[in-house]
C-alpha cells in the first residue's frame, strides 16, 4: 500500500498549481498616463504570457517613493521593478546616459529609443551605470519643446529672465546658457507651480501638456527639428529578484524587453503626442524656432556636447556615439 500511497501523493502534488513569481512595480506617472496604459501595462501582461504564468508583474496604483528615488528603490529592493528619468538622479552616476538628452536628436520616439538602447546599451556600457539592477529598457520620448505663458521666443533676448521648469540634466544647462533660469522639479509638481506663477514655462513634450493638465496655463510652444532637448529613461528590475527567476523565464522576458520595449514605448509616446496635438488644437501657439533663435541654441548645444564628451574619459567616445545616434535617426545639426 505504501508505494500506492506515495504515488497518489505525488500525483496530488503535481496537480497543484505552481505559485507565480510576482514582481512588484512602482509607478509614479498618473495611472492613466499613455505610457503606463500603452507600454508598461501591455508589457506586464506579456510577461505573464511568455512565462506561462510563472512570472507576473503587479503595477502599483501609487508609487512607493518619490520619482527621483526610483532607481535606488529598485537597486535596494524596495520595489522589484521601477522606471524613471536619469536626470532625476542628481549625482553623476548616469554621466554616459546623457547621450540621449541633447538637442537635434530626432523627432520619432521609436527611432530615438531604439538608437538609445543600441548605442548607450553597447558603446557606452549602460549596464555598468545601472549596477544592482538588470536593464529591462532604455528609452526616450518625442521631441522636447519649450512652453511658456509670457511671450513668444522670437529673438535670443526673449529667453532672458524666464523661469523654466526642467527635468535636470542637459536641458538645465542649455536653458541657463540661453539666458533663462532653470528650476528643477519632477513632472507631477509642474501643474501647481505653473498655475501659481512660480514658473513661467516648462521643458516638456506635446503629450505632457495634456497628461499634466497644463494647456490652460501655456500660451506659446517652441520646437526645432530634432527637438530642443530630450529625456532619457531607465526601466529596471532588482538584480537579486531577477537572478531568482529561471534562465528560461529570464530569456523570455528579455525577448520582449530591450529593443522590443523601445519600439513599444516609442510608439506609445508617438501616439500620445499625436493625440495631444489634436486635443490642444489652436489653444496654444505652436511654432518652430527662427534661425535667429536656433543659431545660439546650436552654439550652446555644441559646447555642452563637447564638454560632456570630454568628461567621459578614456574608453568612451561621446562625440562618436552622438554622431552614430544621429546617423541612426537621420537627424542633422547643420544649418
């Protein structure tokens, strides 16, 4: 009877469902933000599908910390998965990440994000700057604009004295070089500061104008071909949690992350920008910067690019990486 008893016990154990490995993802963008709805949530659903339910991702409705804390939260295991802007982290751990923050990089978020994953991920060794985590994605949005509610920027002098919210990083230095005052704050803080007059304008995308309810407080929005600036984003999972997943499931998740996620999130950004422009209509004066304004912007950008490239030290050629990036996106900085 004992062999039969053991056999029955084995069958019962085999019939029990295997408990899924649940990864907790902290999300600080609004739950209905198009990047959450059209990139992160579909990715999470696909994780469960490609691992046959062995791994699931639960996206929290409220963040487990402030937006600038999100990389450290993943590294330290406060959350399993996080995302955020490299420029929100105020120390210099993400120096090489700045590759994707410069002017004149590209107008298509898919092309931008794929180029960023490829070049920062390989030529500039992104993994080394994200120690303690495993990279699930690196991405950028569509062209960054300068929005304000004071005046149209028609000459370089029109930037003087404007208080502009920036997400940190390169655009903070650019705004300062052009004569305005950069003020750092995370995206969810902008509505209050703009509506109360604490700031005059903001460096943001088209999409952010509607996502953060800014349309009524913006009158003018300026862009240049390839974008005035961009932001770079990480999407990471805690290294120990990642290593606790089977080789088979890690491979399956990697296959839908990386370049595949760059395309997914880039499409979400593109669609969100298109929808935002249609929703805003003529409520805001959108215009392309004049040659008179672009010239000093180009000069300031070139100076900042060179300083960044020089800061990388031996083994990394920032200028070559930027050139390859623009070749991939088909963007030129020439007049």
